[in-house]
C-alpha cells in the first residue's frame, strides 16, 4: 500500500494528505459502488473536530456526487458511529475523516465496507491506482449527479443505540468524562445523561485546534485530578475520534486497556458471555495481565499489535472480547470495531452489577513495570532482521530468566523500532532494554 496504512490514509493536512487526494477518493468510491451495484451508490460520512476535517469533508462530498453517489453527512461523530450507521442504514460504504489521537495539524481518511469493517485491501489498491492516474472514472451528468443529505437522524440513531445497550440506571453515580475536544464532545454526555448519571465533563469545547491538546486518553492527568478533586466514582477519557477509552478509578489511578480487558473478561465469563472463556489481547499487553488471566482461569490468544489484528482473530474464532492496552476494546457480540463510549458503558455495567469500586475490581492484577524505547532508524526492516539485534533480544530474554520479557517490533507508520522490556522492577527493565539498544546503535538515523 502506498497511501493507505493500517489506519487509513493519514498525513499532515495538505502536505501528506491533501484536498485533491480527498476529492479523488470520493470520485473513485462514488463511481465504484455505483458501477458495482448498478444503481446510485449511498455513502455515509462522518468527521472529527479538527479544522481541516471540514475541508476534507467538502472535497470528499464533491467527489462522491460528481461520480453519481448520494452523500449522507453525519457531521461530527465518533468513528464507531460511522461503522454502526453503515450497517444500520444499509449504506454501500462509510468514510470517516480523522487522525484519531494525532495533533490537529494531521488528518486522515478511513474507509469502512458495507459490514462496518475496515475496507477490503483490493478496493484500497484500486483507489490508490486511481489517485496515481493509472485509471479513469467518468463524471456523472444530468440526473445521474448525486445529492447531499444532511443525515442528523443517523447520528441520533447511534446515540440511541448506545443508550439502548445499557440495561441499567446510573442514578446517583458521579461520572467524569474527558472528551478530548474531539468527536465524543457532542455524544458522550447525552448518553450518560439519559442513563441518569451525575455527569461532570471536561474538554468538550472543540475549536478546530484543541483536539487532543493536553487532554483525552493520551493526556489523562487532567481527568485524574478532576476525578479526585470532584470526588467522582469513575472517569472516562476518549481520544480524538472516540474509538478508544481509558478509565480512572475513584482514587485517580489510571485503568488502561489491559485492566479493562481483565475486569470485563472476568465479569463476562462469570455470566457465561465470554465465548470459549477467551480474551484476545495483543503481544504488547502487560505480562501481569497474562498472569492474572491464568489465576482467573481465563484463556487468552495474543495477536500482533493493531485493532485490525485483534478483530480478525475474534472474527475467525467467534471470540467476544479483545483489545489493546491503549484502550481500543472490542465487544464482539455487539460491535465490529472499538467504541470508546461503548467501552465506558460496559465498565459501568460491571460496576453496577458487582457493587464494587473500580479500584477493587482491578486489585487482582499486578501490572509489571514496563520501559518502552522508540529508536529512530534508517532502515527498520534491516534492523529487525539483523543477526546482532536478534541475538541481543535473545540475550535480554535470558537475562530476565523467565521473570519478564523483551519485545522488539517495527512501527507500522514511522521509521522507528520499538523495544519494550517488562520485569518485576524498573531497574531490570532498563538493563534488559540496554542490551537491545546497544545492538540497534548502528541503525540509528
């Protein structure tokens, strides 16, 4: 893939990803689905709150209708809202304009197929060929030109779906929400309000530039202070497009994706709702989580990093729970993608049913210290296949002698090699990582 990575086509707005790219994506997608179906294509679009999202939305819509598709605009909505509405509204495909947790200067275009999953690779390759001028598509004329539809009812249906997924009341529960000045800003509070919670919201005043700035799931300290100062029962922080969620317990401690997988996994298994008694984490999950799963007699199947890999494993085996340490959690029985607001509702379900605090529910998990070092390299493939580096990884593992592990992998989007050490102490992590870092020195950029 030349333009589309693991999470769509992403880049600095009007540099790596420009308005002409967006127009061409709209042109191809609008034509492709119309030609395939033998009728006008119906495409649904959403966006996050960054300034450039409006520009890309206009370009995409122009391309879609010029190719004869009808464009249904959800406006600002979480990424999982687009996935949900593609299926709910029987659309041919969906488009989300977002760069997730990246700075406001970046943006991206994610495409989902008619089942709400990430777009098929063969279609993405056809789009890339069109962007590069290797193919042509006709312009629609006359009554074949598409129209735009202000599709606010689709957004309302998504909010109703979230509320309906909760069969409990939150009356008397004090909940803090950090909306990252992003896509959750207009959705999260109405959902919790409808369930009767006493909601205290921060960072829900987007201005196009403040998305993810010192807020949300990537900067959670503000929510931690907010929960403690306001005496709240729980807090939830979303990222820019609200497909991730991290929680904060009543004491102000961060509850990351690993801990969320644990408390939800144990609860679902107790009630016979965890398929095959199995959770699907990634290889980056904490060593302490795997030990806690063993003690709780839960099975787990690890995947490569990326929600795409987690969901592929879940779908292939029918598993009902999986996710990443970053807070990207998928509840396979009710959704086909990570949904931050849905994750926070599922955590509230456990809290209400078990009548315990979040800190009590997390107590059985003893997370190991981790040290993650990103090394900028000139050639990540060469570094990852180098015999000296591979030998150093083995040496570091032997140094930890079964008390922890070392994981080295190339970044999917940047010229980086990431080395992660986990061990009972910070000092052991540093020493294990140092062995690998020394071997990577010849490759440093």
